[in-house]
C-alpha cells in the first residue's frame, strides 16, 4: 500500500539520478529494490509543487537554490523510529565508567556529549535521565547536544512531547519521575529537557558537525543502516578528524565499522562495545 494517496511513477532512469543526488547531498542510499519506497516518500512533495514527474523534481533539487526543499526531502526521508532507553548498555558504560574516568583525569573540565542523528530526541534525553539518576549533574559541568538532519524531527524534540510508542523500554518509575501526563501525551519535565541543546545537522556535512564533533563522547546509533558504505566511511572519517584523543564512538548493536575503518578500535567497556580513538 502506498504511503500517500497519490504516488507518481518513478522510472528507472529518473530513480537512478535522483537516488544518486540524494546520496551525494544527504548520505541516505536507496537500493533498486527500494525504488517504490522512495517514490512513496517523495510523491507528496512532487505533487505539492505542481510537478508532473520526478525528473522535474530532480532538476529543481539539482540546479535551483533549493535549500528549503532539501530540508523537505530530509523530513520526508528521515526514519524517526526510536524510543527511550533503547540499547542502554553503552549509556550505562558512559555513566558508570567513562564519565568517572574523565572527571578523575580532567577535574573541573566540562563534559561534552553528542547524540548525532537523534531523530525526535529520545536518545539524548535518555542520556540526561541516566546522568541525573547517577547524580552527575550535581558533580560536574555537562553539556549534551542532540542533532538530526531533519528539521521536523528536531522541532518535535524541542517540544518534548511523546506518545506511548516512545516508552516501550522505559521503566514506569522513570516515566513517572521525568514526564508529566498531558492531554496529548507525555511531556518531558523542564529540568531534563533543558539539559539538552538541539541542533539541525547532517552528519555527512563537515560544516554542520565540526564543532559538534569536538567531543570525547559521540553516539551515532542506528543511522548507518540507512547509509551506503561510502557515506558511513565519510561520516566516520569526519568524526575521527574532529574528535579528541581519547574519544569514544557508539554505534547501534546491528552496526559494525570493522570493514569501514581501522582508525577506531573496537573495545568492550563496562559490558558494552564501542569504538575508541586512542588508547587509555
């Protein structure tokens, strides 16, 4: 079933050049088997702009000053499937092992944590809740940034309003502690929401992430499953370029960088696997 009531045909030739342009500009990659999926996701934009074909839309994206339209593309293609307390082992290792080590070696120094490709914000807010539970905000200066390439996703994160699907792994007592029930869902409490700074940034764009990447702790989880190997390598190289030594990179449990790069070393820390730049 199409994702939109009107779906335009996306011929193979138009698919190839549009797919490659999207890959070049924002890093997402669509296999030939996903041609109908791409057509379903972008048809609403093509129709809304009054175009009769995807080829016309391609020319707009390729040759016109279409910055706003590229944001619309990112909103249409972004996958906002996430939830609180997802894959918590790395977050526990951050809170229980890495933060104590960092504070011991760098007393008084600000701790920067970046949750890249955070969709609607559940991951950085989970990190903030875990740090709050461990009492770290009272003991050290901590800065958390949540970023995503989709402006629509970041707008939702800024609102801090969540539905039931975001709570499938969150303990009920934590929901009661950090969320307030409202008529349209659950609102994150201001004390935790204010711990995260939100930013629109594409991890494949160097200008977007060079400042964000200057942090020892990067979470970029479950984003690379939508990238080509080329885009993953480009992104990881950017992380490595700007991340200090020692630096820690957390990717999703189903993602592996072992065939992508030898710059980071896979290590087990506090019962969780993560990639390390430099050694202790």
